[in-house]
C-alpha cells in the first residue's frame, strides 16, 4: 500500500492482495455456480473500476484463469476477469 488510509478504526497500512476460497465436501461440480463474497472498504474514488483476476483450481489440479480483460465493443473473452464498477455513493448504508 503506497499511502496509509485513515478509517474510523485507525490507520490501515497493509492491503490484502490475495483471497483464497477452499471447497468443502464435494465442492462445485462442473456447470454449477456460486457467489464468492468479500467485504471491503474504503474503496478508491479513482479508477472507475477494479479488476479482480481469479484463478479457479479444480480437485484434479486443472485450472481456469479468469484474467482476460474485456474490451468495450469487442466480443467478451472466454474467461473474463471479474470487474467491480465503482459509482458515487447514493446515501448512507
């Protein structure tokens, strides 16, 4: 983190750079879908979006790299990276 951020809880001087979710039981089978949630903040005011490159690893060791950039006006890539679009706040949460 280049510059500390001050929050209600004090200064934040470190940032998370990797999150790992590990399946339990049978995990997700091919064709299944699930949501993976994080709680984060404060978020930057610039840029207008954040890209989260993701690498999905299956129990047999196969991986799918969800890291491809989506380009406006071009067909969506086979494995697009998840993107969070940032907008102005509309009120208190």
